[in-house]
């Protein structure tokens, strides 16, 4: 039985659906991911393109050459600006869905980190007390 996983933007104008199981998630500490998220790192979940569908709205894309030398298009809601997913011609069979865009965050299973040489020292939160 195939599961359907949903998600979308802050305002609800753009929605997506994934049929099946998402792949591994990773933390990316590169400067571009910090800027696009407004945070210390991006958490992206690998999803097979055929399993991913936009079911409401039309995301807007912004393409940039990354530090890796690869072209990456980041898609976001044109109404509220929420980051939704990214895609690259280097990996044409997958899309990288932003973890914060999932309706059910328990589907996100981080397995690794990339660009850790660019990580900001304040991104480690394990030592801070919870409030």
C-alpha cells in the first residue's frame, strides 16, 4: 500500500503530494542554504521526481550556480515566500523537498550532513537548555 505524504507553504496557496516513501534527509551548511532558509542550515529530503506532484498553486523558481559548480533551482511559494523544494540537472531523477514544508514532520529522517566546513559555530544546539 502506497502512502500519500502532503505539505505546502505557510499561506496554503502552494501544496504538494508525495506518493510513496520519501528518501533520506540531509543537513546542508553551505552559505546558499543558510541564506535561502534564513537559518544555520537547510534540511532537505530526497524524493523521486515521479513520486512528487504540485497539487495546488504554481511555485516560482530561482536558479543559481552553487559553490559545488552545479546549477540548482530553488522553488518557493510566490505568495508567502516559503521555500518548498530544489532541483538540479545534475540529479534529474530527484527533487529535494524542504523538511519544514511537510505537514507531518515525522516523515523526515536525517542521515547525514554536507558542507560542514561552512557550518556556523552557533548551529550546534545540543548544549542549550530547552525552554
